[in-house]
C-alpha cells in the first residue's frame, strides 16, 4: 500500500510540472534562433556533463541544480563545488561556476546557491562610421545566480524548485530576467537501484536589452541649435527563454560492495531547438573512482553543413572523477572531476571541477 501511495504522489507531482507544457512548442526547428539566454542550456559542472547531462533521474547533490533540481535534496551535509569550463576551445569563451549546498536539519530539506559566470574576453569597439581604428574594447558578461530548495517528501520521492536570476550585459546595455526550474525524482527497488526523473527548466518572462547603448542624441527638425537636442531611445525586441523538459530513467547494476555500473537514458524536449536523446554509462569503484561516458543524438547532427546540424557537438561526452574520502560512513571527502564534450568545429569543451563534501 505504501508503494502504491508513493506512486500516486509521484504521478500527481509530475502532472503539476507538465501543466504549463500546453504553451511549449517542443522541438520546433523553425523557431531556432528566436530565443535568447542560450547559456542556460550549457551545463557548467564537470561531473554531470561527463556523460551528457543524462542524470535527470540519478544526479544527486549540488550538480543536480542543472539536470534536475530535485536531486539536490540528496545532499547529506555540506557540499561545495568550484568548476571551470573552457567552452568550445579556441573560441576564447570561459565559464566559471561556484556552488554551495547545505542540508537544513533532519527533515528541513536542502538549500542550494550557485553562480555561473560566462566571459568572452575583450572585443574591439568599432562603429559603422568609424570601422578603423579601433575605439577601445569591451567585455560582454553573462551571469546566472541560482537559489534552490529541495526536499524528500517520502523515502522515494524528492522534489525541488530553483529560482534563477539571469543577467546579460555589455558596457552600455543590459538584459535581466527571472526564471524557474522544477523537478521530481522517484527512487524505487530493493536497493534503490531504479530511478526516474522529470524536470521543467527555464520557465519565465521574456527578456529585453535596455541601456545607453540603445540611445542617441538628436536635433528637433528645423532647429539647428544645440540646445534643441534631445535623447532618442530605441526599443529592442523582446526574446523568450529556452524552456526545456527533461525526462530520464536509470538503473544501477550493483556488483558486490565495491562496484557499480549505472545505465541512464534521457529525453530533452527543447522549445526552440531540436529534441535530444542521450544514453550514458558510468562505472564506480566505491567512492574512489568513477568513469563515465555518454552520447547525445539529435536529428540532423550528422549533416556535413554545420548550419543544417543545428549544433556544434558531435554527441560524444566522457569524463572521470577521482575522490579521496575523509569519512566513508558519512561520505565526506574531496573529489576532482573532468569532462570532455566533442565538437566540430573547435577543439571540444573541457571542464574541470573540485568538489568538497563535509
């Protein structure tokens, strides 16, 4: 009876997540390029990206704030992660991420805060009237601030909500918005080896750039006096956020007390780009070593023309984790994570992270 009750709760909560989807035109390639804030689709964490972010159902701890916020509810104490990503190596784009996840008492849930900063280096300033010489440089910057709360509703059901502040800026123009993520993870099996997950991400209002960069000084027609100048502000077009729905499942093959092999699958429905299917495999030697790989497929990705593919990624993802435990019973320790995502063109995306559990 308890298992049946838990299943009904899981179905009900998943239904609540799916209610807004009547407004999402998933996988519509004709809408490609009409959304903004595409940095929300980049996983900045080294561990979960190592197998294609396939862990909607099974990623646990702080990194679940990207794949499925419900997974942050599995944090057992305090978790701290620093991560650096060289995105599309050769493009000059770098991502720095930091996160802190803290369990709030025995039944108080888990509170998580994370920051992702994306920098593009220095870009030359030119104008149409004066393309040469360069008038200086400016630095675009993307910043995402996340605040999440997740809780175990039973021994099997975990749910979470993430509120994120999105900021995109250059020296004289800025766009800001707030978005929401929500997710559910369901765990079952004699040894909790079967997991399901569903997450709705990046739901929020439209964004629009404002600032001095969209204004200029003009003169009232028929008047040549400088005192008759006025400021004209151009209205920039609004753009939507790239809402996505993620559905995943996984199974843990437990081999004795030392070895685990996890097979995971994930479907990602993108509202402005093509849908994606991901299959991942992870091997774990207790707490000490994890090796993982994944493959992500989307329609047209094998086309020779990059514009027809709709993505620079080749589909292959791989990574590993090396950990040194401080206390095996409490599962505290330090870990180093690395991931590689193959791309064409560029020389792939590389991420490295440092994780502390205490």
